[in-house]
């Protein structure tokens, strides 16, 4: 229903060669469009400039058919390790279930031979951040900083520092760049 006084575009009644009657905007019909009721009829009844007709050889093979069951139905969470044979450090799907297989019970546990990234992840799981720097006291994004620069599995050896304080603290130490050396050697 249109509002009172609203202008409506003029329409034309058209009959498709398949027998269906429909309405189309007059300017669309005058420009040579809107002569068929659907795309299927457009291809069925249209002719090329050479006089040949368009032929739809087949439908799109990738279109989803009604009633078809997806190939991955019911596999949510099952297909974790699709590339098991491609990686040498494969982690079993049950290695990191919440509350289970943590610490020494985990198949990937390395004890005191742990390196930079794994150690920082371990600290992040066992210590909670306050959101403020323990050196300057500013409330901003803070990172875990190793106090002794020995990277031991000791929670008391880590403190929370903001990025500028952590950079300054690490540069003033004798072990500056130790983590970078580990990364280059592949000891993540």
C-alpha cells in the first residue's frame, strides 16, 4: 500500500512465452529488458544474434541439493589434526583438554628444559595479571618479565611490566637478546 500522494512508477503487463503473466516497470520494458518471467525462461526463449538459441547444458555441480547431508556433519572438534603426518611435533587432540593432562601428565611436558614461548604461556596460565606495571605503577597493557633472565620454571621469578619498562629492564641486563637467540636457534 502506498502513501497518499506518493508517485508510483508506471508498469506494463507482459506475457512470457511460457504463459506466465507478470508486471514490469515501463522504462525497463522500453529498454528491452523484463521480457521473461525468470532466468530459466530467459535462456529457454532468448535467441542469439546469429539466430541460435541459448542452451543450458547442466546446472552448477557445486550447488547444494535439498536433502543432501554435508560431508562433515557431526565432526566438530574431531578433525583437529588433519595434517598429522605433515608435522614432526604433532600434539595429540587430547593433549590440552581443560583440567586434564596439564603439567607432567601432558605428553609434551619438557620439565625444566622448557623454552621462552612455552614458559611464558605456562606463567600466563598460572599467574593472574593485575593490569598495572609493577615498576612504574601505570595501568596499561602489561607483559610478563623474567627477573633473573635465567628462564626457570619459577612463578616468583616473573613480574608484570608495561612495554616501556620491560624493554628498559631487559636492555640493562647482561642477557639482553637471549630470547631472540633462542628463537633464531629454533628453541621455542
